[in-house]
């Protein structure tokens, strides 16, 4: 039998990064604002904006930093309320707290997406929203944009785990006013750490650029689309000069040279990730005790992991399933069942306002998370699917056969 694959190793960084790293080692030119032009971070920003089809990009130290700067760049006052889904990573509400705002949580359904009725019910109490596409599951952006546009509420997309996902063919991250992405190692492009925000709004990006640490006149090294000078951008920079705090959340050139050669790999990673995910999903859905929620119709996903719900199994069964799979070599994280899980809202005890979300809680108690790195082969995927199916069968017993 083939051994279960190692799902924790990353894919190698393309060899092309080596020459650029060597050049940086020789020159020592690691700071993004030393070179008069074409620093690796600036080139990355231009390439990323073009890839996604947005006017401006700002590379920073993490997606969390991008979310924080987005809130600051929106000019939200202290104690502004910001709506987020109750299923996300702890760093998302943390970025809101960091921006002196108050996270407001809404319910998430069994399909891991925002419960639009609860979202709408809470929308009139908030000044901004962050749509966290958790694990790359896209919430109904048509409904969300219609509700928010009608009220003039700005939408920030937390697309940390959605690079390559589309909605009606449009890139996720370009639908709201700002989109934020992550280059942390578990995301589609891996630089260890790093983040980037994209927007078409010159005033917003100018504020974010300055606050990210473009002190004095370093903002002059930020250009408009296609590296052109942009009069609206220059006007915005002039307006905000010396008016904003500097939080110093810049990206350094070393991260950018690790990221840039991965951009041409993205299409392959997205294609393989989706094919792998759908293959395993089809196999798991053959079990009456496993439900892999379907994507929404306008959504084309870019997964590097799979989430599924256990059906008709109590907490003891769920824990027995998880232990059985782990015993066979496949780690299953059940979001709500592991101690101190950073994706379970009841562990966010730093929130200024605690809230109970019964539907989200019940989803988290039976939702499983298994890593599926895009480099896995069919054979390795079969090993994982076999182990998951055998572990469910071990706990639930054989499927009854009727009519014989
Ligand atoms: C990874 C992740 C983040 C945090 O990204 P960092 O770059 O590590 O700050 C935020 N939101 C989601 C949905 C993520 O997957």
C-alpha cells in the first residue's frame, strides 16, 4: 500500500528566484525604497495589479497588515463597527481591533459561507465590512455588494486564501473596494510571510502607501497602472503628505524576489488544486456520512485543502473518526473540536464584544479540514480518500443494505 503523503511540505520555490536572491545578497539592497526605480517590491506590485486587473497594488508584511491598513485607509473613526463572518481566522478580527474598531460577527452556514439574512440584519449597525472568503469559499458577492452598495458601506475582501478564485469570471479581491491577499506559506504563493492589497481607488491607496511606511517622498516610487505616472495618485499623495501616521508594514525586496517567479506558476497551481479537490470531493460524497458542500454557481474555486461536514455523527463519533484517520496517517482538523482552535470564534476572547452564533458553532463542531497541496498525485489523493472513507466506515459501521 502507498503511504499517506506528506501534506505539510511546500512546493519548491522556482529556481529563477535563486539568481535574483544572489543579486540581492551581493548588492545588499533589501529595502524597497533604496533603488531609484524598479525595486523588486515595486515590480511585484505592478505585476500583481496587472494579474488581477486592478489599478493599484501595495505589498506589505502580511495579509493581516493589508486588512489593518485598508481599515485605516478608509478613515474609519475609533470604535467604528466592522462586520465579518463568524468563521474566519483569528487574525481577521484582530486586524479590526488593531485599527481601534469593533468586530461584529455574523452567522455562517453549513456551506462555510456568510448567512446573508443574518448579514443583512446586522448591516445597518456597521460602518464597514470585511468579507473573509474563509478557506477560499466565496460568499454570495452579488447579494453582499447589492446590500452594501445600497447603504454606501465599503467592502474589504479578505482574499488571503482566494488567489485565483473567480466570481462570474471576475477575480476575487477586485469586487469590493479593496482586496487583501496573503503570501504566507499555506497560501497559493509562498514567501513565508507577506501580503498585498489591491484597489482602483487612488485616494485609498495613497493613504495606505503612506501609512505602510512611505515616509518623506518615498511615495514618488509608487506609480499608476502600467508603471505610468498617475495625476490622481500624485494629487492624493500631495493631499496626505505629513497628515498620517507611519505604521511601517513594508515588504522587503527578498520577499518580492521569492514571490515574483511564482506568479507564472499560479495558473497551473489553481488548475491542479481544483482538479485534486473535486476528485477527492466526488469520492468523499459517496459516503452518506460525508457532505462536501458544492460551490456557488458563479464561483470557480482555487482550493489547496478540502472541507467537509460529517453527517449524522455525534461528538464522540466525530472525535473517533478524527483519531482513526490520524492513526492511518491523515490529519483531520475538526475546527470546533480541537482545543484553542484559532478559527473558532469562542476562542477570540480578546474581542471587545462577545457573541454567540449557534449556526456557525454547530457547523464548526462537525466541519473537517484536510490539507490537499496542489502537487499531490492521483494515487496520493486516493490514499487520502481511502483513509477518510475507511475511518468513517469504522466509526459508523457498514452502510445498511436494504431489499435483500
Ligand atoms: C491566512 C489568512 C489570513 C492571514 O494572512 P497573513 O498573511 O498570515 O496575515 C487572513 N484571512 C484568511 C482567510 C487567511 O486564510
